[in-house]
C-alpha cells in the first residue's frame, strides 16, 4: 500500500498500540485505537494520491517539453522554407529558362510555410495545455502533501491520548484529521 518502509514501520507500531489497547478495556483507549486505525488508512490513501499527483506533474511537464521541441522543429522548418522561397523568388526574378519553375517552387514553399506554421501553433497550443495540466497536478500535490503531513501528525498526537490516558490529544488529533481531510478535498476542487 505504501512506497515507504517508514510508513510500514509506523503502521506496525500502530497495530501494536492497538493490540496493547485491546488488553486495557478502556473505552477511551478503544476509541482512540479505532480512530488511529482509520487515520492510518486515510493517511495511506492521501500519501498514495500525493504520489500519483507528483507523477502526473512530471509526466505533464515532460510532455510539454516534448511538444515545445516539436514546435521548435516546426518553426525551424518554417524558416528553412522561407529561405528557400526567397532564394527561388530571387532566381525567378533573374529570368532565364527555369524562371517559371523557380517561381512555382517559390509559391510552393510559401504554401508549405502556411501548413507548417499551423502545425507549429498546434504544438504550442498543446504545450500550453500540458503546462496548465502540470500546474493543476502540482497544486494538488502540494495540498495533498500538507494534508498527509497533518494526518501523520494527528496519528502521533492521538497516540499521546493512549500514553497519557487523557482525551485532549485525541480531540486535537480529530481536529487535525478534519483539517487534513479538508485540504485533501480542496486539492480536487
């Protein structure tokens, strides 16, 4: 479920706390233990979503770079056609037996430029779309990172309720969990 060995160790520790709490027969400890288990699941889901959004950011940025390269190549081709068009136009203006062929070639290069420019602009538009997509994923990743951090803090603080046998750390952890869930939801709004 997790990519991190630290999260797996943390999950095992929480399971051990839960086993210990089960032997205590305290309603507070039972409530806190169940809450910690739920928090751990939510934190794992949040961490997974965070990783997914980070991956999507990288993929979208890479695709934007590739599209920019394609646009650059197309604009280079456009410039090459422009040079050819001008050379053939000059050759046609000089006259001679091939002047008509040179003039047609100049016109063909001008026509080619139009389609190449459209293709380059298409690559640029696609690049802009991918860049915007990357920004959305990056924003989500940041919010999910904050949410995941709050959820992990909540788990640690809830554990204090078991150790101290008092309710306030548990209530604090519930508040942090609510804020973490709010941040996670905000990531997708």
